[in-house]
C-alpha cells in the first residue's frame, strides 16, 4: 500500500459515549459489515467485556474509504492495562475524541486525551448523540476548548446510532490525520502491539510496521525475547480475516509464526529481519510484571486437576498473568496467581467460574514486598527475599526491613467530590504532591502505597464520585514501611487464606472491620465461635458468633413438607460451597466479601 494513503487512528471516549457504536458504524459504512452483522457489536467481543462495558483486548480493523486504507485500533479501557494502551496509541497517528452531546466532557475523556496528546496524535473531536433532545453541541464544543484546550470549531457532529455524520468522520480522518512515516527500503522494524491465542491459527500477533517490509516466509527476530520465527501468515481484519502477502511501512495487521503460547510474545517488542536486523528497536518497551498476587483454590478439592487445566488454558491467551502451585494448610492444593491489577484478577476469576464452571476461593490479594532479613546462624550473608504470599512471612525477629511498592496516581475529579477523594487518599496513607484545576475539575497527584490501592480503591473512587473520577497510575519504586502480618483466627485457628500484610497504623481498623464482616458472613453453629484478628500473639480485634439454639428445620415442624425439603436442599447446597476450618464451616462468599473494605 502507498504510505501516503494510510491513516491509523484510535477512538477515545468516556464510557457509554458511543465508541463501540461509532466503530461499528464506520465498519458498516465502509462496507465491512452487513446490517445483520451490525446487530452484534464487533469490537467488544468477550462477554465480560460487554457486561462491564470495557475493552480488555485490543482489536484492529482495516477500512477502505475513497481509495485510502484506514486502520481503526481499539484500545483497552482500564488502568490495569495502561501499558497495552500506550503501545496501541504508539501505533497510531491520530484519534477520534468522541464526546456525548448531552453529557459533555467527562473525567475519563481527560485521562485518555492527555495520553493521546503525549503520543503527538492529531485529535478530531466528534460530538456524538446529536439526535438526543438534550444534545447541546455548542456547549460541548466550548467544553472541549476550555477544559482540554483543543480547537473544536471543526468538530464533527454525529449520531452513531442514527448514522448521522459517519461520512464526515471518515473524511476528517483522511483530511486531518497525517500519513505514517517509514522507509520501505530500511531493515524491517515492526512493533508487537498485541497478541492472542486463536484455537485454529495459534498465536496471532498484531503488528505495526515502522520501517521496512514484513513478508510471508520471512525469518524474523523478536529483539527483546531474543527468539527467531518464520512468518507463515500475514493479514488484516476487514473485520473478517484477510490474508495478505506483506505489510509495508505504516501498515497495521497481523502475523502468525507457529507460536504456541502468547507467553512467547511480549507487547512492545520489536520484530526485525533475522538476517538484516534494525539498529534501533522501537522505543518504550517494558516487560509487564504482575503486581497483585492471590491464591486460587477449588472449593471442592476434587476439582484441583480441572482448575489446573482451566488456568493453563487461560494462560495460553494471557501472558500477563502468572501461576504456580501452592498448598495451604486449610485450603489444600491450589495456585498462587499474579495479575496486573484487581480488575484483571476479577476477570480471570470470573472466567474460571463462568466458562469453566469452577467454584473457587480467592485468598487476600497481596502486592510484592521486599524483605531484608538478618543473618541467620551459619549464613554467610544477610538475605533479601521477595514475598508475595502473607503465609510465607518469615519470623518477624529476622526481618530488618520491609519495603513495599508505591505508585504515583493522577486523579481527575469534578470539584464537588474533591473533599471526599482527598479524604480517601489520606486514609490510604497517600502523600499529596499536586492539586491543580483544569476547567471545573481538579487534577490531583498523589503518591500512594500500592497495597492500599489494589483492594478496592478504584471501586471506592468511583462510588464516592458517582462515577466521575478517573484514575491513572504508574509504579515509582519501593519504600520502607512499618508493615506487619495480621492473622485472622476463627474458633482460635488461624485461617491462612485470610492473613494479610498491613501497615501497623491500619491494622486495628482493618482487623475490626474484618471481624465484623466475618461475623455476618459465617453462619451460626451449634457452639459459640470467636473471631479474632491478631498480630503475632496479640489480639487486636474480636467478635463472637453466638451459638445456634435449635435445628434450623425446627421452625418448619408442622408446616408445609415441601418447604422443609427445600430448606434441607438449600442447606446441602450451601454445604458444598463451604470450607471446613477445624469444625467451623466458612462459605465461599466470605473469603471474597471479607476482603472488600468498603
Ligand atoms: P462505549 O461505552 O463508548 O463503547 O458506548 P456504546 O457504543 O456501547 O454506547 C453506549 C450507549 O449509547 C448504547 O446504549 C448506544 O446505543 C448509545 N448510543 C451510542 N451512540 C448513540 C447516538 O448517537 N445516539 C443515541 N441516542 N444513543 C447512542
Ligand atoms: Mg464499548
């Protein structure tokens, strides 16, 4: 393809402003889809993605319009996947900024638009939903200019739903977004933007060619991974898969190279010619590392093999999560898994439950701590260990120092919620670094310990601000902290799955909260059950579940027999989903719910 006739762009939008609908319209208008195919949204194609309204994996479609080739790149929409977003944006020269004509500029729009500006994108404002009676395109234009500082005089007015302004959007892409650069005669330099596992074709790799030409039959080298592969397919999605002979500079498409696992591909890697490599890899590569760890155990011990198989299958398609076998005194055999963040954890857990029909217990999520241990007798040197499981915490007397990861968070929030957000950050041991106003919104910069953020920070932020706050973060390294292991004892037995590492200043409040939660979540037994939070031998919080007096069916005596049977069945069902600790049954929900600090 002639480079001057290529346009690469992504779509930026606050959730529900119409990104997916517009993308589908663009595909339909350029002939890629029939009306019937339009009825299903094409770009968000996983169930969980659709339900949560976020895009987890990016997809790209190639459109043809007036002799030009347009590559529309979809980007993930959550901070857990910020690195993937940055790579997708690096593959484009421009972006459509979709703003709801009735809602106006929202916080999420801001975070995304600033990223796009950082990538030097040409940004085309698209004011969507002009069909709504409440649409106020002129007010929204003014907001785009005042708040974001972009010229909105030539914004496209559109209704993705009614099909208004679609051609204007396509024309604006051609007229205003620059063509990609790149020398066809230079050695091959392509960026690995994304990869996923296809059951028929194996690992598929989304690439953006920066320089040179990527051909079928070419021997290529993945520079960061240090591996070589033979390219056996080259193509693009229109949105149906279409094979091509090659991809030239500026083009976006996919390749396959008989790769079996996505773990062999790294987002941001540079693909070059094995014989004639480029001297300069694509900048900005980062190896993604899981930051949140937790244990996943089957409720029914007999499901362990099934869990192993299911996790292995998911891992085929997601190299960013890790797993290794773990045994727990109370929970038996399971896996210690690493994730990019809590949403990522929830997605994997949800898929295991839903797609693989597994009942799981999730242990308290933990970040990775670095421990400096004193010299043990007979050891030549003091030891430094990485801890991602509170259960592995060494004897406190041997710990010289514990370091924990910190992040720098940037939060955008409308004025009226500012006070509540500042309090939330303060409660989470945050250090305020900056506070500025952009339009009617505050931009707050905080340094926060990652372990205060991984639990429920994002959910709290959203609920406090009624969805208006947005949040973006990057890791800024390790800092020493006064951290302790808190055990939870049920009927005087420590439940290792509920052990967590907390800051000493937070221990009591968190311990109390946990005991209160568990008191409500653990059903009554025939005996009294003490629930305690303890640091070492010191109990810091305590609740008691009173004994159950009579058999639960007692109240049905003389009553309707089917009701009694139903109750018994329900009890049996409940049993299946419980874990025995000593002689106490703890329902599966208790493990997850107890961890929400809300
Ligand atoms: P996304 O979260 O940005 O991908 O938003 P969607 O494309 O899923 O759209 C969110 C909701 O807005 C859906 O119910 C759409 O049908 C609706 N919607 C999208 N575009 C328009 C539009 O132009 N007009 C109206 N009235 N509704 C729209
Ligand atoms: Mg969408």
